[in-house]
């Protein structure tokens, strides 16, 4: 087999080019970020969270027009709206452990009851949940009130509060 000098030099050029190209590719920032990211799923640092809590507080001590007086009718009403976000690509469960309505000035809890509820968030879901609380005694005091929401995601327990609002009377 007869190999010419030209063929030998072409093989050396191809080998050198391959080595140069591989080194260039391995040290390139494009390889270090884009290709690796395409091969591995990036982990998001954000988790499921409650991003906003809104409260509507109302008290109806006077009987609504056209209704007969009934004993033990509901007088105090609180509607708590939660905005939930799940930026993850997996289902998550949020447990709303407690919703308290408290006076802003002294932190005194109003007489509303709440039972814990579980909410399942689907992947990439944004949701708004409404919780309607009521009582038969109305609101104590004349101060503004706020909602305090205690919730659990996994093993982590967090608290979120609404802005203070005046009770509609």
C-alpha cells in the first residue's frame, strides 16, 4: 500500500482539527450551560406559595329587609381570598391549617371557626381559593381587622396576613 505525502498531511490536518474542535467545544460557555441544561432538567428554586391574601369583613346586626326574625342567625361574615401559585412541574398539596380574623390594634382574635382543608395544586397551576367564615356574635371592637392564614406545604409551616380592612357595618 502506497501512501502519498499529501494523504499523510491530510490525515494530520483532520486529526489536529478534530482535537482543536473538541477542545474548543469543551471550553465553550455554550457547551457548559446550554448543552448541559438541555441534558438535565433545571431545578427551580421557587416552591408552591400563597402570594396574596385578601379579606372582606362584614357585620349585619340589623335584620335584612323582608326577613322574619330568627334566633341564632349569622351576624359576622369574613371572606378570605387566597391566591396560590405552583411554578413546579409536579402536584403539591397545601394544607390550610387555620384562618384567624384578628383586630389590628390589639391582636385579639375574633370569634370565627375554621376547619383545616387540603388543596391539591396541579403542575404550573395558579388558583384563587375563597373561604367564607361566619359567626353569630359579630365583630368585637371597632378597629380594623386582618386575616392571618397558617398553612403547611410538606413539613414547612408558614404564615401570611392580609392588609388591614375596616368592617362594613
